[in-house]
């Protein structure tokens, strides 16, 4: 398959509402798949929403009951792999015929910790695996635990080698290199960063890795929070996240976007032969790789997940 159609979703979740956000995601998946999209990428923590502006009532050396109650609510609406809600999403994806990479706050049964995750789904095999953020940024560390090297996954799929990092993980040079060394072709970067510098970062990664880069962000306004949560963000501007989603070629050229100040879906048809052409003069793991000087060791990073080796219904 030399040509694939991709979709980058810039949408507003139904915040703190797992069921409603899943329904919105499922409708988007069905619509974009019906338009011939082979790959659909959602933003960082689209399920159940990125808690922008929240402090969870914590300061250094002190937490209180109101913040703990708020965390419990966020935990309840986070996504658990293998749960009824998860299996419903997986079923929708398999019926759609598209690959989907979903940004979600993920919880584990019997574990009170949460993770900021990218969940990979195949239209044939369903759930393939997840990447959990290895370093949450700033106050994110209060609500999201850290993952280790085993979370730096890539996926061999029928549409190319998939991989990527979440938000400011993309500013970690060795984390990026861990993706490049696996031969990533479709680099996925769900984010919560709406600054203009994010576009430059995505262009740099595309040039550096000689890969297509897909970056998805939410569009979010203060009014999108349910009324009972708005007191926590009273000092924030109304436009809390302007978006900035985009698609970039292996030569660093912006193919679609950046999209600001509205919900929408960016689509593009990618010619995978452009990946080879871009490596005439630069190949980060090929003829530009000075293995006689540099050595990258990534503890516990797994080999690429082979889609064909994944058993169906592994979560049932």
C-alpha cells in the first residue's frame, strides 16, 4: 500500500464524561472511516479530557479532600483496557476498517494510579498495545504516573510502521531517537500544546526522522467544562486550548493545518514512497548514523509489535 489517507482529529471531549466522550469518538471514527481514512489520530487524553487549568487543590506539602474528590471523579471516567467501555470502542474500530490511535487517560483494575496513554487499534486485530507517557510535564505529575522503557512501542501495520510520543516527550532527544531506531514511518504526536512553536517542533521531527508526522490537539474553551467545574478555572482565558493540529511531510513541509480556534478533522493522502525519497541526503538510522561514535541504549524497549502476531480478542 503506497498511498494511505490519514485523519487528525481536533475535537472537544465531553469533559469528565466517559460514556459521552466515547460516543463522540465513535461517531468521528465512523464518519472518517466512511470517507476512506486508513488511520485516525485523536488528541492527548481525549478520553475523558485533558484537565487544563486544574490544580486538584494541591500545593507543595498539602493536599485536601476537595482535590481528592476531584481526582476520584477523573479516575472514574478514565478508560480501563478490557472494560466494557473499552470493548465497545474496540468493536467500533474493528467495524470501521480503519486504524485508530486514541489519546486517553488510562487506569488499571486494582490500581489507583492513572497514565497518559496512546492506545493502538487495528481494524482486523483490535487492540494492539499502548504507549504510556514516560515523563508527565509539570503539575501533570500529580495525576499521571510515569511509564518505563517497555512503553516505547512501535507497531508494524499494513499501512506502515507506527510510533510516536505524547506532547513534551517529543522534546526528549533520546525518546525521539528510540522511535527513529525502530524505523518509524508514521510518527504520531497527540498533544495539549497549542503554541505556535509546536508547529516548528513537528517540522523538526519530520526532518530529523524523515517520517510523516501527525499531531492532534484538542480545541477547548472554558465554557466546555460542566458548570460545577468552572470554579477551578475562573482565572483562565476562555479559549483554553486553541488547537494547532497539523500533518507534516518527511521533508518538513506542512501538508495540512495548523488548525486553530475550531473543531475539525485534517485529512491528507500520503505517498509512502516519499519516505524513501527523503532519505537521499539524510537518514538518521542509515547513512547518517555514526554508530562508531554514538550508541543509544534504551532499557526494556520492546521490538516492534507485529500486527499479524497479535491474537484477536486478547482483551475479552
